[in-house]
């Protein structure tokens, strides 16, 4: 059994895969397997990927019978993984040379940690570095744990035995499935942040959660948050207000509205039929 399973969900990204694969074969830790599941690509991704990997027995390719979505595909990847330590790598991204070495060492030193994660490097469409996004050590189920600002970031790796204590990746989620299972992992075990830049994150127009798809990503993030609120029996309304409306402004606006509704002029206007929507305020 390999020390590490690299899990790759592909959909129409075969044309980016060469640099992804090159980053794997360049790893200082060589004891790994790569599991690829193609989610019904409509292009020639499979042909490209097979040509790139050649006869490398460390890479295994599986196919979905049709396009199933990212949640379904990543859940399947975990089921297919043979190693105890796993991590997702998108086919349009890449790892730095010491990524697997660093995360395996950290998992070994922190046996209680369910997730181990690092910083990522934002890159242009050609994988040229632009800037570094710093992750954050999560110590409590607080605002940071909701992951609005990518406090848990690539390269995210996990112990399969701890992941299996959760309900797993939700196959229903089309985007932001990672936000969902990151929260689930934080709820059952400590997580460990490595302050290293281990992941090269390519930004391009067809990215699942970047540029033109950012609003969709935010919507599905909120779907994940609603599911979390149900698990923990907390108010998702309060969560929304805390995240999008400063509490003091919300309370001030509410007080002002109540003041208007209770004023003698508003009550007189209501009696005279001036404020037709008064009763709905």
C-alpha cells in the first residue's frame, strides 16, 4: 500500500493535466498512488491523460457512467483510495516538490489530526505565481471554521479513518463540496495548519469556483452552511447576519423601523389609508 493517495477529479481539464502530473513525478516523496475519476468529460481529456501517464502503474483511471458532479466524484475517489492518507489535487493545478513529504511528516507527528492543510499560491492560467494565500489554524468552531475566507486551504489532506467517522462528502453538492466536508472534519477531530506554500492554484475562466462561477460557488457554500446549521442546531439566520450585515447596523435599522411604526404620525397615516403597506412592516 502506498503512503499517500492523490485524488484527482477530472471534467474537461485534460489539456491542463501535464503540469499536474509533472508535479507528482517531481515529488521528493515517491511512495504515492494517483487515482483519477473522469466525470463524463465531453472533450478528449481521457486520451490526453492516458498519453501523458504512459505506463506509470501508480496512476489509476476510473470513469463515471455519466456526468455526476463534483460531490459524487470526490466521494467515489475516496472510496477508491488505497492509502490511509489522502489529498485532492485538481487536474488544472499542481503541487510544489516537497508537498507530499511535508504533509506525511505532519500527519505522522499529529496522529489526532483529521485534516492537515497548507497555503496555496494563486497562479495565472499558465501556472505562473501571482500571490500567496495564507491559510489559518482553526482551533474552535467559530467564524473562521465557516471558511468564508479560505481559512482551510489547499493543499488539504486527511486521514481516511477519521473522514469515515463523518457522513462524508455530500454527493448532492455541485460546488463548495469542500466547504461542507472541511466543517464536518473540524467537528470531529483537531486540524493542523502547515505554514508552507504547497499548492499551485491555477485561475482561469472555466475554473469551478473562480471568475464567472464565483456567485455559484457562494450559493453552494451557503447550502453547505445550512446543512452545518442543521447538524449543530444553530441559527443560520444569525450566521447570515453575522457574515453579511454588521450586527450593530442591523439592530440600529430594526430599532429605527420600530420607532417609525410606533410613531403617532405612522399610526394616523395608517388609519387614513396613506400607508397601504404599513401592516406589512
